């Protein structure tokens, strides 16, 4: 068992992964300058989902998610749901890795073959992902200072801020703001790890408070990032610049430091690596519990997952599969596995308790 402070930083760090770099751009395309409202509303929606997740945990405090799916939905259906979740998290690992390689390749090492960056990233993640959850939790906590650096870097943008770009507040309309929520939801994922890690943490009454605070802090940080980009860039720039955070930071220099965005990316790389490590852990831990008779430890599973990822990457770099379309379908997977299935389990659990 590890402490609630580790749970807090695991959720916060996993949410604040590679997708934050594109969040202001993707939300602006849907909601315009009111994208920050979409982010706040998404935070409220995520909190509702966290209440549902916590309710499931309270009903089965000693069972993992892969165990009570079989209790609620019968063994065969439960095993099918678990297998689909394993494939989904494998997809998330590929998605995060591809997005990470694109950022590093475009902003730091444009002449380096992408597959080298990809392999180094995956191999680095193995060293921590194979450890126990206590070690992983302490690693997340030890790198929490990076969030302070990110905030400090973004404060440079307020030298040339123009708050009039946010006006009129609400001018985009309810339809566009709602559309922006779907984009921000995809970019604010990471809170779902609670479903799969809840049994590893202290059984205290503060667990709901911890995950709620993690969601509150991450929502505030996301809103801060989006607002900072919107008041720093014109309408034209906001619709054209894919990575607005890096673009803004690149425009500023200190007397002793020339490329601030490179330093920011160096810190950011750690956050992204931690994000994929936790999915590695969930995958390997779930597979280990599902096939106890065939696997003795998680290290072998982590290595196998890593090798599969490394062998899979050329399919997207050749390209055999359209990488853009592959990343876009995540909205459908996210809706099914983050919203639909947990809510279905929640309803089944409530009906089951009423009947019995």
C-alpha cells in the first residue's frame, strides 16, 4: 500500500502528459476564445465520473477492476471487458509514444530518425515500469517540482498579454463550448488510472478527497495553460500553431539561456515518460493477475509489451496506417472505456444491490 499523496501526483502527472502541448490549439478550433470555459466544464464532468469510479471502489474495496467486472457481468463477459481494456491501454501506450516522438522530432531533433527516439523512450520507461507500485509512486512524487517550472516558464507570456482577446466571454455560444468539451476531455485523460490502482493505495476516507483535489488542481492548471495561450496569441495564430506553448516559450530568451523551449521540453519529457510508465504498470499488473499460472513476475510482461510497441511503430512511420486517423479515433475509444463501461458497471451494481 502507498499513501494518498502518491495517488494525487500519479493522477495529476498522468493527466498532464504530452497532450497538454496541443490542448489550447485543439480546443480553440472548436470553442474559439471560450475554450477555457470548455476546460472548466470538462473538469466538472470528470469530477462526476470520479464519483462513479469511487462508488465502484467502495462497493468492491478489496477487488481490482478486472475482478469485479467478472462479479458484475459474469465471468465470460467480464473477461471480454478486461481483454478490451488491455487492448485499449496498449493503444494509449502507442498513442502517447507517437505524440511524444512527433514533439521531440519537430522541436528538438529534426534530423534524428523518429524510430531511434521511439526506441530510446520505450527502453527508458522499462526501467521504472518494471518496479513495484511503491517505487513508481515515489518516482511520481519526486518529480512533482516540474509543475512549478512549467508555471514559471508560462509566466513569461504575461509580458505581452492582451486580455481583450478573451472578450466577449461566452460569445462562441453553447454549441461551440460543448464541442470544445469533447476536445478537452480527450486531452485531460489520466484520471481513469484510479479504477485500476485503487486497491494499491491506503484504505482511508480521504481517498475521494485526494482524487477530487487532483482533478481540481489539474483543471486549474489546464485552464491556466489555455488562458495563457489565448491572451498571448492572435486569433490567426491560435488556429494555426499546433504547439502554442512551445511557440510562446521559444519567443523569449534570458541573458544566460537562449532556448527556453528546449529546457521546458527536457522537463516535459520526464512527465510524458511517467505517463506511459503508469499505463505500462496497469497493463502488466492486469495481465499478471489474469494469467497468474503463466507469468511469475511483471518484468517479463513489461519487456514483451515494450518489444511489441517497438515492432509496431514502423507500421505508422512507413506509413502503412494513417497516423493522423489512428490518433483521431481515440475519442471513440475514450468514450467507450472511460465513460460508457464504468457507468454501465455502476448502474448494474446499483440494480444488483437493490435486487439483493
